[in-house]
C-alpha cells in the first residue's frame, strides 16, 4: 500500500479486473487496493462472506479479521458469521 492512492466510490466489491489495471496509471499486475465503507445489516442473523482471489485478500468487519489469505495466497475463503442488525465498518485489502 505505497504510492499515491486513487480514490473513487465503488457500490459493491464484485470486481473482475482480469488483465486490466484497476485505474489509469496503475499496473495490471503487482498492485494493492483497499476498499473501505460500511455494511448495513437490516436483520440479525447469519451472513456469508466470500473472497475468491488469485492472489491475496483480507477482510475486516469492525475490528475483526473475518477472512485472511494474505499468507496462503490464491485460495477461496468463505465464512458464515452471526451479525446483529446495525451498521459495521468494513475494510477489504486486496493484493495482486
């Protein structure tokens, strides 16, 4: 997470860059991206989260790391988590 950041709104994090760069002036390989925002949970219950990446991803809900494959690269990870209704901070770090 070095260099000048590119900031723009992203409505949801279902992105497939394939062989494209994520933004003008960035390489199409060997880059990092950080997504920050809020998750609105309308009803308490179990919610499924999934990271399907060919390199690295780490997902936080609040202060808790929910998914982490920065060490064991290139694997799909999923987890069901009980969440109470409310608003949660979300952060996703991605490494290509």
